[in-house]
């Protein structure tokens, strides 16, 4: 019953180590079937009456898929119809090694009780374990192990069942050799496709089949369109010798014939290789890891600055080739050439199921259609479906199966429908899926770690914490905020100084390291705020109740308390775990009214006035050090209380109290950053904002120069000072526009582990060190910082992962990714609600400013709505306007008029919903009047607002 295997392996130091592996075999492993009387099982998973309507298998049967079926057909295995499936240990292990995402999905299915998926440990069963034979490959050994287990199951169930024609085991494989060998052994075996096609009661499942290699050959043409991909061995040798570069493929949103490959170098030394043309793109898909070969210097080209408008129709290949030639000719003529290359091989595919819509084939009765993804960076995908009439007009998900060299498009299969396009719930689901935002309900495993209700602060908690319930603490937040992270207090001390406290929700008290709740929060990384919806990082019991610092309830907090003089100089800083009782939950407007109302003189108002006075000094000091005050237009929607559609749209107004709260949050973050770095120099989680490379400022400098304004970008202070004095007479909005443009020049701020980096500086805040401590309800980084600070002050114990700089660094990478995707999801949500707003409003005329000048278009900002849109000047016929683009300006001459950055224009704004998948705000020029280009201003009737119900 014990097998052992002995082998020797070389150690890192060059020595030899003998390894003995012991493999235990048993004969008491259950088969998991209800129909079995032999196994003495305590519980069963596989049902006795395992019936499914099939014209191949008219008897009750269990399915036993091999590894390739699981890897390629996981979408179908997830379907509720497919039940009573035996997953062998051999298969599970192979899947784990070959695809982590599929392994996770398979484990989730196994945990679903109603699916009746049973894991059989065949590698430890005496009768199903097999040794690898001399000369046998690992793959062939595993195939044989699967056949042996299938044979054992068939015989085992036959002997334990009274009915000899009863329950059977069906082996599913797409491997021809494996199928033939199984048939020789007398096993019941089918190809996965033939079994699915036999399920007469569920014909819709056929659409979800991933294409087999036979099907792929059938779909493709005989003409070879793309070069062969090099094998991995050639790619690895080429990368080692320096003839190939490895990088991440980033397709262009504006031009499907262009992409860049980002090649990560040492430190700051990263490069981008430009790829142009279908042949050179060579079947790479957005986010794939590819190998590229640089072209000779004389073949290098410049990125195309033409905006190619997507007409949304499925064009034929010839039309696309003509467009390709046009785009490439334009590029080749430009001076700013970049390193250019071609994709020679794929190192790692990063395919996922894509959301989009079906372009139904014009050929009657055809089952072959093109799918257009919502993400313009992903190519169209060819799929087989018999439900085209039903799926037209719906948002659907499609997965790519492969991309042969003789196919213009990749081949894929239908996964599922998401609902009708344009509907709010459907579009929100698409938005979350496309931005990879985890939004499923919290699992029972996660919820099991929540505190049991009713919850109360215990005497043990009080012993370990400072009692600050007597302090006049209050919170100031946006209206409707329920996840209140922070509260403040300010009071005068007997010595004449001021005591200021920032009190942050003690989320780390409830979320303990390594449990399911902690892992889920770490994976989600951040709360995502959409218009009218919030995707919580932690369950609502914590986010809106037990951790939220609501007024007039006792809450656990982590407090940062300073003693300051009246000039806002910090004399002492201390950190403590505490218990607080907030005296008021105010909005920014309510807090502002209290400060401004001279009749009010209560403790809360005095505290707010003290905080506001200090905040103004802190802000002035920060700006003197070179902190940037940049600008970006944020919009707020007013929703209809019944339909939840936007009925009004306005840019957010910032008050003094916004700045007041911000200043103390910044101060707390800086104080905590310094403390955790002093204590843990190798594993502190910090946040940095790199200085932008000088080239980032080109557009800002050109824009300023066009108005004879000088901007200095040598340092953050030089930029801040020159922005402060940048003014143009009779153009009051100029400074705001300049700051909006300066914001676009900035780099992304990122989390990093102090032991893995030596550049800590935060450029925007002009601070030598910074972190996030103040929002642990909605940011996981803050939870880690709380844990580090708690260990530093002796309020909590440490754990290994907290002190492991490599694990901290990997965590930082995930948090940076989640924050970036949350930001994009938020923008998409605003864009969708803006479209809804304009859909109900019809056409509006508004004034705006030119923000960017392109070769065939101007990008216009409408300050009233915080909205950007593109006015195109190219025309489909040859009689279009005469365009002259000067990159130096940049300027665009259209007929007799020249457009420059920041020019004032008047446009009509309307919703273009001709392409339901890519609806967009369309802008047309009214002023300046250019013959043949400008449109006459339409009469816009102000719409009467619906009377609100008296509630």
C-alpha cells in the first residue's frame, strides 16, 4: 500500500541531494455514488437517477471528462444542465498546472451542491493508481490513468448495482488517440461535441461549444493571411540572444491596425515598440505577452494621428485592407518615427470572455456570425450560433478559442447573454465585467467571519483602548455617505496649544489576516463608486454599520492625535487605538454653514472653526513647498426618485470644508507614513507619485505659448508657481483650462513596498513620504497600513506576510491594478449616465473650449457639464473641407479658419445612438461659422421638467 520513489537533484550551491517521495495507496476511497452499496460512504454526491435527455445515452449515466475537455469546455461544464460529473484527481492536478483561472472555476463548480460534481482521488486508490512506464510521456501516462479510472468506475458500479443495464460511466474526450484506446478497452466513450449535440432537450448548449481543431480547419480559408508563430523554444533563445524583445501587447483604441508593445526594462529603462499592419500585428490580442522583432531602422514609422471612426458595420476584408493602406501611408509620411517591429510569437495568451454584440450575418440560414466586442482594442470574433435572431440587440459574452494563421478573425464561442443593450442594468453589468471589477455577492465563507449581531464594544476592548468618547468628534462627508471612514476634533489645551485628532474606522479589528474575509477584501482592493451604485470592498454590515463612524453611537477607531500651536506647527504626534462617539455626521455644506453662521457657538462649531483655521495654514505651507493645485471637472447627477434616470447634470462645487477635511487627511497620511517607515524600513506600504518625464509637458507648454504665457516645469514648485500667475485678460477660465491640461500630464500615483524601491517622493503633494491610512472601509492598502501601525505601537501582533517585502510588493501590484480599473469603471459609468441625460434632453447648444487639436478633429470641453467630445472635419466624399494640420502649434486650419488649443467655440450636443453598442455624444460646430462645416444652430426648446410627487 506504500509506493516510494527515489531520485537525486542538484542544489543551488552545486551539491547533490537525495529525495525520497512516499506515495500512499488506499482501498477505502469512496466512489461518491448514491447507487453504490459496496463503499461504506458517510455522504454521497453523485445521484442514483442521473438522467439527462440524450439520443446517445438513453440510460442514467455519469460523465467523466478528460483534462482537455475541462480546460476548453469549462463554459459548458458550468451550465446547470451538466450534472453528475466525476472529476479525477489526475484531471484536477493537470488543470491546476495549466490554467489557474479554469482551476478556480472548476473548484467553484465542485462546491456547488446542486451540480453533483465529485472529485475522485484516483491517484491514491489502490486499483486506479498506475506507474509511468519506461518511454511513456507524462501526458500519455495521465491519459492512461483516466482510462483506468473510467474502467474501474464502470465495473464498480456494475457490481454494486442490481440492474446490469442501469448506471453507466461515459468518458468524454476530444483526443482521437485516447478515444480509440478507450474503445479498445470496451469503455463507453464519446467526443465532447457529439455528446453535447445529443442533448435534444437543450439545443442551445451547442452554441457554447469551444471549437475543436477540426472545426477551426473547416472555418478558415486556404489563403494564409498571417506568418507562422515561432515555437516557444525559438522565442526563448531569441530573447536570450537579444534578437527578440518580450512585452505586453497594447492595441490602439482609435486604430485597429496599430498597437504598441510595452517592453519592461531595468528600473526606469522601459521602451515601447510600435506595431503597424495586420501582418505585423500577427494575431496578437490586447494584453497578450508577445515576442517582437525590431524592423530595420529604415522601416520605422510614426504613430498615426488620424482618428479612424468605427462605423460599427461588419466590413469585408478588402475594405479593411484599403483602410489599412490609407492609415499606414499617413503614418509613414510623418517625421517622429519610433522603434517599429513585428510580432513573431505569443508567449502567453491573456484571453478572457469579452462583452459585446452580434453582427448578424447577411446570409440567410447562416449559423456563422461576427461578434463585435465592446472594447475597441479587441478584434471581432467569428462564432457559430443558431440563436442569432434572439441574440441580435442583446449584450452577450464570447470567449476566443483560437486564431489560425489562415483566418482574418479569431474563432470563438458564445458564453452567455447579459440582457438587452441600452438597458441600465445590462450596461452596468457590462461595465463591471469589462473593467474586471469583482462584483458577485459575498460568499457564505466570507460572511461567516463577520461579527455576530447584536454587536457591542466589550470591557476587554475598553481595557486595550483609549476612551475618547468625551471628545467633540464629528464627521464631514458628501451627502448620502454611509461608509464614514473618518472623523475629526479640535480643542484648546490648558497650555494654550491646540489638540487636533483624526479618528479613522478601525476596520483591521474586524478583518483578521488570512481569513476568507481578508482574502476577499485584498482581491477586491477598493470600493467602486458608480453613478447610483456602490460595489463594496467589505460586506455592508461593516461598511455602513459597525465600521462607519456614524453619529451618537460608540465606535472603535484608530486615532492620530497632534499637539499644535496656533501657527499649525506640530509639537507632538501620537497614535492610539481608541473608542469614540461622534457628536454629528455633517455634509460639507452643513459644516460650511456652521462655520459661517456667526450666531452659532456650540462645541461642534468651535471645533470646526479651529480645524478650518489650521487647515488654511497647512494648505498655504504645502503650496509654498511646491504642492500642485490641479483641476479636473467632476460631475454630479441628480436622479429621478422613481426611474433613477439622470434629470440634471452639473459640475461639483468644492467648499472650504472640502479642503479642511483634505488637509487633515493628508497630514495624517504623512505622519503615519513616517512612523511605519521608521519602524519597518523594508516592508512599509507607501504611496508615491513619480515626476512626469519632460515630454509629458509638451502639450501644456504649447498651449501656454499659444497665449503668450510662460510655464516652468523644472520642478513641482516651479510648475505650481507658474500656474498661479498664468492669467490672460478677458479670459478668466484660462487658468482652470491650463490646470486641467496639467492634470493630464501627470503620472499615476502607485502603491509600493519600501524595501523594493528607493524613490519615495510624492510629486503632486511635494512630500518626501506618503501613504494611505484614512479610508480603510474602501481601500485595502489602508488596512495593511493600519496593521503595520498597530504593530509599531504595540497594539497588535504581526504575521509573516506583513513582514515579507516580496508578498507586499505583489499585493501592491494587485491594488494598483484594481484602483486603475475602478477609476476607468467610474468614468464609464459617468459617460453612460451622461448619454442617458442627453437622450432625454434631445439637442442642446453650449459653449466650450478646444482642449486638443488632432489631424482631422478638435476635442472640445464643455465646462457646464464637465463633458468632452470630438468635432470631426473629415468627410466621406472628396468635396470635404480643406484641412492643414501643423504639429508645432498644434493648429488645424479648416478652410479659412485656424483652430488652436483653448479657442472658444459653440457646438450642438446630441446623442448618436446609430451604433447601439458604442453610443456616443456627438458634437457639431455652430461657431465659428465655416462654410460647408458649421451647422446652423437648431432651435432648442427648453423641456418642461416633470412635476415631482409630493412625498
